[in-house]
C-alpha cells in the first residue's frame, strides 16, 4: 500500500512523516529525494541547462533558484518538469509495503495515481505563516510560496483522509498514529 502525505507548506506534513518513521513504516520525503538529486552531477547538469545562473561550479544556488521559480510560473513549470519525473522514479523503485511518501506537490507532479491512500494535513493559513516565520522564512516569501501552491479545495478533492493540525504537536502526532495504524494491521 502506497500512502501519500500532502498539504501546503507549514501544514505539518513532515511531522506526520516523522511519526510514520517512528512506527517503523518505510517513509520517503520528496524534499529529501530532491536534496539527493541536487547532489547528483547528471541532474545538476540538466538543471544548469535550464537555469544557468543558478548553478555555479556544479553547485546549485538554492536560494537563487527558489527566488526565480516562486516568482515566475514558467520557470516553476520548467523546474517541475525536470524534478517530478526523477522523484517519481525514486518512489517507484521503493517496494516497501506500506510505503509513506511526503509529497507536497502531488497534483503538480502527476503522481496522485501512484497512491492507494492520500492523507491531507491541514492547518489555518495564519498558523502556517507563523510556523514558517519560526523557521526563518520571511513573510513575503512564505506568502509567495503559498500562492504558488495548489489551493486547499483541490487537495481536498483527492484526499482519502484528512488530519487537522490546528492544535498542538502532540495532538497531530496522535492523529497521525491513529491513521497510520490502519495501514500497519
């Protein structure tokens, strides 16, 4: 069984993924896979072709790349066209059952069909903004990222389950454990 964890930035997806790992469930993160790709010379070379001013001496300038793609939908689409297939291949290579994948861009990646269950993690916008500020993300940048993401109502359409993360971290962890136990039985 393949299970996706989706939701907007700052919603609590990573906390749910951490619970899955604590429970001994094989868990992947699209962000972690992407970080691996950014260290892969072949991938970085392809990235340099599309974003030449964002790669210096074979190293990706992530802040510069992020600034470009979150302010230009065409550039974001170009990055996604490169990243999503590579991430999908890594997910498909994993044969663990169950498999939990934190996948912020499930619709944009076209990967929704790879999952038997899709868990949507939600939190109020103001709470998400506060969490991002606590991580050092400037409010303007946080809002730009949120605007670039798929609206919540579209994610609700594909979700098979929802976890509300408007409370405490322990409440989120308990809700995550309760849902994930279903897939471990």
